[in-house]
């Protein structure tokens, strides 16, 4: 991980210097070309064979969107929209789900014929391109927005290519909407001292989340427990489940912090993607806080087109379930991901049903009569805080339960983990105090008042440059000491 981090730092430093030098001495257009070329180079460094895929997908969507905007016949417009959806989902399905389909077809044939299930190597495709789910959704959403009339077709082919390939969000998001990013490439970039300080603060926080918290929890707890849960006590396995919840949050939100900070240093603003998700008091609140760019994409381009909550309650539950099942499948070609989506769909449906039942049973004006309004804030706090804390605790544990199926390769492994937790054994030689402290910091940081975070951020931004440099140097030393010899890839790179 440290080697990869150093390589990225060197790469980004060169891009940063080159980008702003071109802005100053050559103008915005050469800078756009430069950033586009380095973005393609960044992607090619993972696997150059897939570079034509992202270029071709972007090109087809750009020109199809322009054709849709010019076309007035509804049937022709719909046909072109269907073409782009089929093309994008076809690429995604082939590279990401072809092997999965072959394996399931082989399993079904074995069940029917009694022959061993096997898939010939010649029928398998290469590993899916890094980030294909992210750039496919971004490019497809542009065409859909143009079709809906919510966005005019973009005039600049170069800027559209950069929108899709812009390297800070290319391989693992956030999924940035075209209406948010394309206009920024039309303006001259800017970067104030305050924004530079905020960007460096974000990058530092992201690296600490990834290297110090996520990687250490993965290597010293999570990977070991999930690989052989039978070797650990119930308490240690439960700590491993909590550890994975902390790991995936610190890993992905850490990547997002680095991406947002990197983009800001280049004069580009990304939207927020995480908001302390383990503070959520129900699953709907969790999805308003977790991977916000994906949850809002699924809402706007899948849940609402399915009908959203405009029909009957049964139809709404159906739409929730379809959305979350496909959201689970989006994460990977595995029935475990589908079941993870099912658990969240079920949880969202139960949450909605409970909320509707409470609303129906609560008489109008009840708050005024029971004394829990703003006129008695202490009474309101004493009544509501324990209930809300219990809701947060239950939501967190349901999310952790679902994370088990997200993390394990097979259902049998998930059953083994749950069975081991059921033994209720409490010996814990594999939970040293340092590891427990890391787990505590990763989870309890959710509940630190936001004003303290903003105060620390503001103090860093306001500090003189030498002080900022000294603090960043201390962070670099800490990262060097914490980094392990084994590189731990970002979890969401596989999606």
C-alpha cells in the first residue's frame, strides 16, 4: 500500500504542477488535453487493454446524446436511448457477469444431468475492467438526462471524454453527475489558499483512514477471522464482523476523501459521498449517508423510473426490493451480493411499513399534548435520546449482519461465522489492546460532534504554510510506520 501511495503521490505531484503551469502559460484548452491524457494514462497503468473500452463507450454516448437532442420523433428518441442503455449494460454485463452466468449455467446443467459442473477456460473472459461500474453509470446517466430534457447535449467532445475519464473518480467513484462536473470543465479552474488547505486536510484524513485504520484492521483481524472463523471465539468473530464494518467504511470513505481532495487541488469540486453512516437511526437514513452518489443514482435512475412510491404500498415495496437487489448485483457477480441487496431491500421495506404504521396510529397534535415539543427541550431529550440510541444500535447491527454476506465468498462461510458467534465463547487472545483501540477509533469517530471536526479542519486551513507542512510531515511519518509490507487494495476497486 505504501509503495502504491508513493507512486500516486509522485504521479499527482507531476499532474498538479503540469496542470497549473499550463493554465498560467498556455491556457485552459492545453490543460484539458493534458489532464485527459494523464487520466487515460492513469487508467492504462491498471490494464492498457481496456483503454479502448472507456474511450469507445464515452464516444458512442456523446454522439448518441447529441442525436437524441436533435431528434423530435418520440419513437426514434426512445430507440436511441434503448441503444445506449443496451450498449452500456451490455459491456458491463459481458465483462462483469459473463463468468458468473457461465458458472450458474454449468451448475444448473449439473443439477439436471448429474454430471460434474465445469466451465471450460476458453469460454471465460478476462477480469472485469477496474471501475467499469462507475464510469458506465456516469456515462449512461448523461444520455438519460439529455433524453429527459434535464440537460442540454454537451458541445465539447474533449470535455465529455474528460468527464468520464477524470482520474480522481475514475476507478472507484464517487459517481459524479454530468450536470455537476461538465460545467466545471467549461470554466477556468481556480484554487484559493483556503481550498488548497481543505484539500490537503482531506487527503491526509483519507490516507490515515486507509493506511492506519482500514489496512491494519484488515490484516490483523478481519482477513484472519473471515478466512477461518472456527479458530476464534465468538467474541473475536464478532469483533471481526465489527472490524469489517469499520474497514470497509474507512477504506471507501478514505478513498473518497483522497479523490475529493485530489480533484479540489486541480480546481474541481466533487460532492460529498459519506456522512457518518453508522450514526443512522434506520436503514433509509443509512442509505442517505452511505455511498451517497450511488444511492442517489439508484434512486433517480432506477427506483423512481420503476414507479418509486407513487403507486400502492405493495408496488413501493416491490420497487425498493428490485432496486436493492440490482444494487447488490452491481457490486459483484455473486449470489452473496444479491442476498446482501435482498437484506437491505427487506430492511428498507420493514422500515417504511413501521413508519407508516406509527403515523397512522399517532393522533394529530400528539406532540403538543404529551409535552415533548420544543417548549420542554429537556423532557424531549430524555424521551427521545434512549429511543434514538436504540434505533442506531439496532440499525448498526443489522448493517453488520448484512456485511457478513457482502464479505464472505460463499453462504456456507457466512453460516460458519454466525454459528461461531452463537457459541458465545469469550476468550480473546487475538484482540490485543492496540487492535481494540484501532477498532474503537474507527467506529466511535462517527459520534464525534461535527463541530469538532470542522474546528480541526478550520485550524489546519488557517495555519501558516510551514505549520501545515510540519503536520503533513508528521502524518507521512505515521503512515510510513503504519504501512505494512503487504499491499491492501482499495475494497471498491473490485466493483
